[in-house]
């Protein structure tokens, strides 16, 4: 039997939607007001799945999971300008959309999970109306 567990963390960060290879007019036409730097109170839901340990009754050590999320999500992103301070977005590509953030965090978190625990989903939301989820990388 496989069971899932979801942990939510929150962080505040700035970003703007901008392609360095486009003119300012092209960026404004494509992204409108989002081409200007603006903040979000992001939520990040991380779901892991696997077998529940019969000794502890837990799927994953929550202290270890929280430490991983503190390092890879809140510690890496909270208070940052995603376009200027966070790789890979600081290079200008990809643009730090919810979709790109979900994929970026999926790769980072998956690499830090212990054996036997599978990363099922990472969902990143800018607010209550817009979010993206990644369930795996190609």
C-alpha cells in the first residue's frame, strides 16, 4: 500500500516576467504589468509517497523533511528576487513562473529525499487563484 503525505511551506519573493532577448516593448506586450517586479506570498506543497514504517507509523522523518524544505525552499527563496538572485532564473532563462518554480523545486527536493521515499508532487502557488504543480521531470 502506498500512502502520501503533504507538507506546506510558505515564502515571500519578488519576480517579474521578462525575456532578456526581447525588447522592452515586446515584454510589456506579452506580460503587461507582470513585466515589472512584484512580490508574492508563495505557498509550496510537497507531497511524498511510500510505505509507512510499521515502527514509527510515519512515511518519512518529518524533522528531515522539514530540514530539506528549509534548505531548498524557504532558505533558498524567501526574501529573494527570483530573477536576480536564484539560479537558474538569474541567467534570464527560464522565466520564474509558477510552472518553472515547481519544476526547479521538484528537482532540488527529489535529490534530497531518503531512499524509499518518492516525491509525488510539488505545487507552487503565487496566491489563492494561481498555482502550478510538477509530478515528475522528463
